[in-house]
C-alpha cells in the first residue's frame, strides 16, 4: 500500500487495522489502535482474545469470503487493563491484491463513545421527565384539584386535572366567554388579571364548591402575562362544617327549651305556693261567712281570680314541657274521633277535614286535655294556612318504630330513644313555609298572622316534649305543610287519675302537715281545721318525724310536701315508715312533671295533691287517705 496513505492512516482519528490472509492475521495497525489495544501485535490472529472478538472474527471471515463490506454501528468494546468501554462504528472492508483477489480485510473504527454516552444520558433524562410528568398527571387527574393557566385575554394556556374537564370549556373559548353569565367568577378572573393574588370560594358544576387560588405571573416588563388558577374541591369539608353547625344549632335550641323550662317551672312552683295560700285562706273565709254576707262576693272574686291565675301557671308549665298532667292511657283514635266534630266546626267550610285512622293503634300515656290542645293548635294552623281557598286538612294516625337513627330530623329533641311510637300527622294543602319562617315557628310569640298570638306551636312543642315525644316538619312554600307528632307508645302502667268528686263530709281525726313554706302550711292547716280535723304542723322533715314519734298511733294521716330543704319528702316518708309502717300519707307538690307519677308510685302514697289545690280536692284526698 502506498506509504503516504499508510502514514496518513497511522495518524487518523480512527482505529485502522489490516488483516491478512484467510486466517486473518494482523498485518498492520495504526497508532490509535495500538494505544487502545497495546498488547495486540502484528501476526496475531484477529479475534481470538474474547468471545466478543470472536463474533467480529466471524463477520470478518464472511467479508473475506464474500467480498461484501459490513458496517457495525455503536459496537461496545472493552478496553484492556480496566480502562473502561468505548463505542465504535466499524467498517469491515475487503482488501484485494494486484490481481483483484481478496487477500485481506481492513477494519476502520470511529470512536463514537462521546455521542453514545451523551445520547444515553439524554434518553435517561427524558425517561425521568416522562415518569415525573405521568406521576404529576396521575395526581392531577385523580386528585380533587385542577390547574388552569390563562393569559390576560382569558385564553387557556395550560390545564390539567379531572375537574378541568367538568368545567366544560370548549376549544378556543376564553375564560371570560365561558363564565359570562357568572358574575362571581367573572369578578374573580378580572381581579386576577389585574394582578391580585387571592383565594376565592367558587361554585363548580354539580353543586360542588371549589376553593380557587389565583396567582398572576408577571413577564420581564413587570406586567401580568398569565394567571395560574389552582382549584381544590372543598365540598366535603364545607358540608361537614354545615353539619356541625346544624347539630350545634339543634343543641342550642334544646338548651334554650330546657332553660326556659327550668325558669317557668321555678316561677310556677313559687306561684303555685302563693295561689295555695290565696285559695286556701279565701275558702276558709268563705266557709266562716254566713250566706248573704256582703264580703262573700269580693272573696268569691278572689277565688275566681286565683283559679284564672292557676290556669296561667298551667299554660306556662305547658310551654316548658312540665305541665300538670293527668296522665292516663289514651287511645288517640277515639280522642281524634271525639274532637273531630269540634275541629270541623272550627275551620272554614271550604276546607275539608279528613281523618285517617288505622284499625289498631297502641295507646300512649297522656293528658287528654293537653293532647286536645296539640290537635286543636295544629289543625287550626293548617286551616289558617289554607285560608279562604279550597283545600284539605288531614289528621292521620299510625305507628312508627324508631331505630338507631333516633327518628330523623326532629324538633324538641335531638333524638328519640329507640322503640315504638304513635305518630299523629296533621298535614295541609296550604301556603307552606320558607326556611326563615320554619326556623322560628316554635319561638313563643312568633307569628306571621295579624291576629295571631304566636303561642300555639310553642305550647305544642312544650306538651309534646313533656310527653316524651318530638316533632318532625316537612314544609315548603306552595307545597303545604306536614307536622308529625311522635309520642312513645305505652307499655307502662297508668297512674290513677287525681281526686274524684268533691266531698262535703266533715273530717274527723288528727292530721300532721309537714311543709317548709310557712304560708302554705298555715293555709292548709286552717283549711283542715275548718273541715273539722285536728291539725299538727311541722316546718321540716326532722321536726315532722319527731312529732310523729311523740304522738305514735295518734296521727291518722300526714300531709307531706315533696320538695323541702334538708330532708326531702321521700326521705321524710322513709323516717315516718320506720316509726310506723302503716302511716297514711298525702303528698303535695308544686311541680307536676310527668315523671312525678313514676317518682311517687313506688312510695305508695294514699293520694297526691297538686298545688294549688281547692278545698274540695284536699277534702277528697284526705277522705281517700283515711278510708
Ligand atoms: N300549617 C302551617 N302552614 C304554614 N305556616 C304555619 C303552619 N303552622 C304554623 N305556621 C307558621 O308558624 C307561625 C307560628 O304558629 P303558632 O301556632 O305558634 O302561632 P299563630 O298561629 O301565629 O298564633 P296563635 O298563638 O293564635 O296560634 C304562624 O304564624 C305561621 O307563620
Ligand atoms: Mg296557631
């Protein structure tokens, strides 16, 4: 070969080797090859050193035999002595002698290590980017948030996230166009484009709410050139907050009712004591005045006024759910039937009244006059809601099993204990109520009627609560109203009704009156002695027990107040029974909770008197006790 060519090849920036003869021995190699593979010498057989080299040898043999050149790109070769890898693009080319016969193979290798490693690094980088991107997209698609960026004209530049699809932006539509009918969102977009960074609660499709953070991005000239809006779906969080607020409101309502009850109960207790004094002393005075005496009329008026005042305390107690109850088992069907006619005559002709009653209904423990009051108030309200138009009021009865949910959305109680309830439903086809009215209807004195007092539903609520029940309301403007009253079905025994017919009989025997309230005690003692009894008085339980012990066997009955300081009525009774188990006791109390019956029942009093009581009631109670 031309020496000048060989000299040039020797310095070439590629490896060049010439292999000679059919067994392919190295005939020549250039400098670069020698530098990379210093141990390979002229006359060595090509491709015997490593398995990889043996592959090349096979290829070179084929080039030698066929005369077709071969190209191998990016062949990796290991350098000896731990010098690492290089990548070559190889050209294997046949070499011919003067006569044109192939007598060798030339192999030229260009080192492409830098290209290959560079490209591999780029590929790896690209792969990492792709993975990161797909993680980000997955996050955006699955997460409850979305990202949208748009320019100052509202053109969307970038968007991602499942929520974005729901926005329903059509291609090419600007944000301003898309939200042209939504002043709230439009205002937010304008603020953001004007350069303000802020968050806003904005409505989303499907009644969801998004909290959207707007961040304007400024260009080099300092002007806003795009806005990034990141929205997070906060519907669940808001709903939970609302639910908490609703429960709190309910608790407040219940507490309000309870404190009102305590207040009304307290006032009524003192008031009833005072009325007992007034009624008792007036009755004593009347008894002593001869028929036709000039003072009889004014004293009669006092008695009448005291009766009306007692009615007032009864109402006050009804509102607070601690009304005086004459508790007995009631069949509401019979009750509704009995007052059906009265109800019909109380409502306008155009309003029809329907009564739906089931063939079987459990009884409830209730006070008939209070249940009457509940029905009247609900039916009158229903008829008034229909007013002068045509319409229908339905009174329905049924049974309901209250389970773990406590009876649903109730008024008067957060939840009802599980069990069986009787349901009284009063529904109408009237005007219905909006949410604002609905929230206040049970407040005393709340009314929307010019002549209304606003006490009807307050009393209903008090009575229903006092009966251990609750209410449910369904109402909407124009759709009418439905009130459900739920009362516990009776399984418990009935407490006997209070005193029977007034008695005129004159009393005989010794009665011990124990009450800490002096006026009440004195008035009661006076009434008793006016009836002919011998009377002893004690100001508290201890004193009472002492007198009872000293007069052992000579006290025929004890009239005992239930609420006293130090020893209560129950404790005093225990003392008295310890002295004489056959002691006959008449309890009296200013309170008349419906639990009173249960509280007294185990004590087996001979009779119970509710303050204020009349002379006749006192006489009847003692008659029962002494019988
Ligand atoms: N069935 C009903 N349909 C529509 N609104 C009703 C219904 N029942 C009650 N309301 C609303 O509740 C308010 C309070 O009722 P409530 O019975 O306590 O008082 P009132 O009927 O206004 O006066 P009153 O003390 O004479 O009963 C009513 O003024 C009315 O706005
Ligand atoms: Mg009313």
